[in-house]
């Protein structure tokens, strides 16, 4: 029986891993914008890999505000939240309150049920280029390998589009600009850096700066704020959902254009 348990897990996992070596989209980071974007793209019938370096996807949404497990969703993002299975309670001035645990679990469930191939405990360490200097894949390794700084070579998976949804550090966009000396589609040509907290402007910037910053590389959520020089917004998540929805549409457009 013990060997059957191990065999079932190993065979199933490595089939998923082998199937993922080429995908339409690779999402780096399993926070709210990354989860939603991955789900929307997969629901359109495209193959999506989602890489989350931590044990559990969800990013900072689990903890609500200062570990008070409640978050706010604005009225203009309420329909996306409900479509994702979140339970909304009316709050003040048109906002809605969501249990952060239930809301995060709902986003994860939507991504998994849509067919997204989720790989937790796997980190994206670098990007790959094609001959035209377009981003066309990711370099992956086990999170503990990178955390312990072990000299273990990675594997590569190819994708028509890569999404940096790594949050405040914007790790993938920053690495691309630093390692290759390329200019991003930002005011500074690089990662401008996130500003201090302003709820209204932060929500606006999160959506405004979402997009393609280099051929084949997109940013969303707090990565978009960091790359574009936007404000952080605190425990209000409507902008994250709108950002994920926006970037999903942009990535789908790229995939369809590339596949013509």
C-alpha cells in the first residue's frame, strides 16, 4: 500500500510537470492578481502554469490587515469577486467586506478548477529569450534550493507570455532589467519603485500600470505599482482583481496574435 501511495503521487505529479514544459502563459506569483489572471486565461481554453515559491498560494491576502482577517473590495470590482466565489458583505460607502481566508481560498479554487497547473514550492529564478529578444519562458527551481543557495541547475519551461505577479519586489521585471540592461516600458526605463501608501491613488495605479513592460513580459498587482512607480494601497483588494482581469485580457491578445 505504501508504494502505491508514493507511485500515485509521483506518476501524477511528473505527468503534470512534463505537460507544463510548454504553456501559453506562465504566471509567477500566486497572489490575488496572479491567481485571477491565471484563472481567466485558463477559462478561455489556454494552458497556464502558475509558480508560487511558498507552500500556499494567496500572497498577502490571507492575513487581511495586521492579521485581522478581513479585507475590503470596492463596488467596481464586486462582480469579479462574486464570480470568483467570494462572499461579500455590504460595508460603508459602497465597499464590501470579505473574509480574507474565504476570499483567498475562493481565488485558489477558481484557478485550480479552471485547469491552471499550480506549482507551489517552486520559484522562478530567471527568464529565457528567443532570438528576437522577446521573453519566451521561465527558469525554475525548487524554492529550498534557492533559499539555501545550493548550486543546483534549474529547468526551463516555455511560454508565449510571462506575468510578473511577485508583489512588492517585482522580482522578475527587476531581474530582467538588471541582468540584461534592457529598458522597460516605464517612465524611467526600469523599475521605478513603489511609493508609500495612498489608498485611492494606489488602487488607481495598480490598474493603470498593469500591462506589458517588455515583449512577452507583463506585470500586475503590486508588481505593476513597483515597476510603474505607483503607491501601495493597503488591505483593499479591488484594484488587485481589476489588475488581474486587465492583464489576462492583454495576455490573451498576445497569445492569439502569436498563434496566428
